[in-house]
């Protein structure tokens, strides 16, 4: 099975402040691993943050140019709701749909639910961890002779840790560990680190590093992938 580095979401980066917030950005990427193409892409989010809960929607899309041809390379839509009735532990549920041509992922849908724990929280910094069970279904574009199934359904445990610091510059990091319940050796490690610097007014610049490790990818797909991206965007 495969997972896309582009398909992960830096949760804390998008939670926003109280009220309705959002952002839109455009990035230029350098990939190390499974992609041999010039990449760029857009991303955006809308967050509704209320005292009782946080609803966030994140969407991304990538365009690649290879051999003089342009094509839609990847995309993701992520929807998450976190209930904030307790300041320490908070139930949350999420839905996601994504694809990544470069890693032979035609489509993936997942739905999950779990608990988020706030280990530390201040006006400018936070540290949280979470664990969820998620049901995942994938469709793969496999090479002839590849022993993997072209469609799979699996129940996974998904654990994450978030660090978030926002004072003059915004620094946020999210790391995931996801394994199949019926086969713990089927493991994915995902992570993203982001540094956002204000330029003027709502305009900002973000540098991010994404990584992904999959212990059981399809044939022809490397186990480890990384992406360095620079983006410019606006926030409200």
C-alpha cells in the first residue's frame, strides 16, 4: 500500500485563532524520491474556531511538468472537527480524500475518530498528541506483475504529535505514525515542518519540509520520499 507525503496535514498549523480564519498560498516544490518533474501547487484552508469546538477544512492541489506536458499530480481535501468541552482531552473526527499520481495512488478515502490531548498550551505555543482509528480505502495504478492488490481496505491506528509556536514567526511541526491493525509491519511514518514569516500585512512566506516512509509501497515506488517547498500566501 502507498501513502503520499502530499496527503498529510499539519493540523496545528490550520487551527487558527478564535473566530473564522483562513489562508491561501502558492508553492514551488523540490521533490527527492519518487517524483522526477517540476512541481508547483496551491493550498488553502478555512477554520471556524469556537469555544465549544473547531471545524477546519484544508485543500491542496499540485501541478507537475514533465516532458513538456503539464498534469494534475496530486490533491487532498481534509475535513476535521475537534470538540473542546475539556481543555486537556478532546474527541475529534475527520474525513479525507486524496490522490498522488507519482506514487501510483489513483484515489484514497479515509474516515477516522479519536482523542487529542493538550500537553501544554499558552498564548504563543502548544504541544499536543493524538491517537485515532481510521478506516482507509485505496485504489492503486499498479505495474503488470505487481503482487499488491489494486484496491484495498484497511483499519489503521494513527498517532500524531504537534508542536506549534507563533511569536513574530510561526513554527509548526506534525509527525504521524500509522500502522495496520491486522499487520503492524505495514507502517507509515509521515511528517511536516513549517516556518512562516510575515512579509507585509496579510502576505507571508512559508518554507516547509515533508517526509514520508512506507514499509510496503507498490512496485517501482521508493520507501522514502521527501519534499522541500517554498510558498507565498495571504491569511485572514
